[in-house]
C-alpha cells in the first residue's frame, strides 16, 4: 500500500509520498511513488501514484511519449508541449487507458483488478497552478478552493489534520509541516506505509523547483516532527477535563437532559420489547 498527498495553495503546491510496496506480509519493497517533470521557465509537473505497482510504473513510462489529438489540428499533444495542465491531465488519462487496453484483460484473467490512483499537479507558463486526481478509468477531477488537497492510498489516518489546518491561504512552509504530520499519523497507524519519503515544494509562478528532498528515518526535521507531534498531542489530551459521572462540580457536564433523545433504554428481562 502507500500514502500520497498533494496540496494546492495560493502560495504554491506541496507534494509528499512514501515508498513502501507490499506484496505480502513477508515481502516488503521500496519503490518511489513520485516523479517530477520539469522544463525550467516553461513547466513544472509532479505525479504521485498509488495502487498496483506494475500498472503505475507502466503509466509513468508511457506518459513520457503518450500523445493525444489536438482538436485544433496542430501537432499531437504531449505532457511536454501541452498548453495547459488540463491537456496534460488528458494525456495522463490516455496513458492510463493505454495500459488498460494492453494489460487489463490479462490482469482480469489472473484475478487482479486494474487498480491505479494518481495525483498530478503543477503549472505551465501562461496559466495558474492546477491539481488533478486521476482514476483507473483515466477520468479525473480537479482540486478547488473548497477542496485544496488530494490523497491517494491509505488516506484516512492523515486526513483529520489536513482538514483542520489546510486552507488556500496556508503558507507553503506551514503546509509542508502539515503534510509531514499527516504522513507521520499514517506511518504510526499503518505498517503498509513506510519511509523513505519524497517531498517536493513548488512556489507559484516559479516554473521550477529546487525544494525537493528525500526523508529517511535519520532525517532530523522529520524525527523532531514525529517526537513533538506525539508529545503535544498527549499534552492537549491531558489538558481536557475527564467526564464527571457522580454529580461532582463541573462546568461541562456529560450527563444532562437532551432536547433530542432520552438515555438508552436497558433490557431487563426476556419479555421486554425493544420498541
């Protein structure tokens, strides 16, 4: 399994992926899930993938040369000449369908689902940043101000902190910290997600990035985040008052009259009805 997350902000974009791949409890491998496509001054694009590794690797390889027809009659559109990120996402969708046509039936006969999930985002000169999530059918959706981040893979453990912190106005460094906390929460709760991590931070309108790094278990910043987050969570938890059951003084009673429902009814003998 894996966990990948990407965030689109007013100030730029943040991409983070783990590198663990499981083929069974005793077969754990490391494969990078992130790839960056860049022509400095012209385009910056980042792809994160989850799902069947053979499918995602094939999609990434084919994407380098995949073409779609230009409706205006120009030369075929590729990720290298696309005039918009929307067109680049269309090329990626075509690459996914290309792999499905080639391998889908064989995988089905072998009892393997065609399963791939991709996050694809960046910026091409002449337009703003855009972020897409691409599905196994090659179709995709785009991030909006109301939904400024996408996750693929084991997303449930890392989502709460993103929901509470990330808005379009979040600064880039704060967003990078947030996605690392999100990843740490996932690493803590799911063994199928693992180090090392790949982190890329892109500043709006730069059309290139030198803020790309690999994070392993010895990385001092990530170790600090892991230790501090766990410690501060415990401190906040301890600062919340325990529930009071015995009528003792409290400004936040747990047992009180409800305007919507009565307390749960107990069943005390076999002839008593639930309703």
